[in-house]
């Protein structure tokens, strides 16, 4: 019995050694800071080597009365509700289109994916110039097609968040398109042949063959886009700095302001913990609902 157990341990050893470096890095850069941030959220730590004082749940009770935090939370949910469906729809349509354009697929795939690997700061600066309400080409085109009073975009509290969402969708959809395209190409061809023999047209084939077969990939993309939507920071920081007013202030940007502008590290840690819980709850709900619409 002892020798049998020893052989089992030896069989696990190579795999354990392979994952050990990744596990150590995960512990150092993810798990330990996560625990440290959670502990810090119960203190009034302000940085600069000042000893933190334990204040219990004071930071969390302040959050419920902090209008700035609640506005940031509201803006983030609006961002998520618009960014996620727009990105998924555009990525799916692009993936379906590329799947039928064989001779141009390589070049179009690269063109759609290129914005995703481009520096976010560079993109934010470029789009900031494009959205300029006075000299920007976007409003020039809108006026040329007959829109007398186009939006002021980044200078308007009504349109600034919309402009950021449009840029984020444009930058991100190519990455998710690649994932969905791989999923579409993995669907067995005989399923389409069988559906065609049964008299299904192209739309019915998409509805009853493509979507069910692609549902695991769509679910993964849904999870990734929602998590991504709660981590938006660069575009807001460069394009609007949270303004005009508080119209584009989102959770991560608010955490940054509290931690590195106001130097209230403990309060920022409490916000980070709330953000972590929001993402975790949404992810758990998604995985609970997965069995109702994902077909394996």
C-alpha cells in the first residue's frame, strides 16, 4: 500500500512542478495583495509610512453615504449595460462575416484585431481629437449629412460616457471576434448539412445550429466582457478625467482618486473590496444560469 501511494505521488510530481511557478506568482501578485487590501479596508491608512488605525466597518458605512461613490457605481453599471451587448453583437456579426469571406479573412482579422493591441493611451488621445466638438472630423461629418447641432461629446455630461463606450467597443470587439470566429469554425459542418436537408434556410441554420453550438463560447465572452467593463480606467483618465462633472467617473477611476489623489488608502481598499464582490456576485449568477442556455 505504501509503495502504491509513493508511485501515485511520483506521478503527480511533474505536473506539480510545472504549475508551481505560476502558482507562486499568482500568490505573490494576486492572492497576497487581495488579502492585504481586504485587511486595509478596515483601517484609516493614508500612506507615507503612517501606522494604520483599525476603524472596523467605518469605511463601508461611509460608502453608503458617499454620493461620489454611488454616482461612480451608477455610471459603471450604465457602462456595462451598453458596452457588453454592443461589443458582443459587433464581435459576433464580424465573426460570422469573416467566416464567409475566405480570401480576405486573414487581412480583415488582422485589421479588426489591431486596435486591441494598440496602446490605450494612444487610442484615447486620437479619439479625443476626433470627438472635438469644434474641429473634430466626427462633428464635421455629422454637419455635412444634415445634423445642425451634433453632440458636444466629451464636453457634454450627457454624451461623454457614450463617447467613451463607443471607443471601448471599437477597441475591444476585435479580440472577442477572434474568440467567436474560432468557435464558429469549430462547429461540425455536418450539422449545417443536416439542417439544410431538413429545409432550414440560412437564418434558421444560424438560429438552431450556430447559436446553440456557439453558446459555450458566447458564455465565456459574456463573462470576460462584464469583468472588462468593471475595470475601465485608461479611457476615462485620458479622455475626460472623470468629467464633465462626475458624468464619466467609474469605480476603478474613483478608487484611483481616493488612493493616489486624496491619499485615503483604507477607504480606497474598501471600494476595491466592494468592486471585487460585485464582480464575484455577477460571475456566480452567470455560472448559475449557465445550464439554462449553454449547450455542450
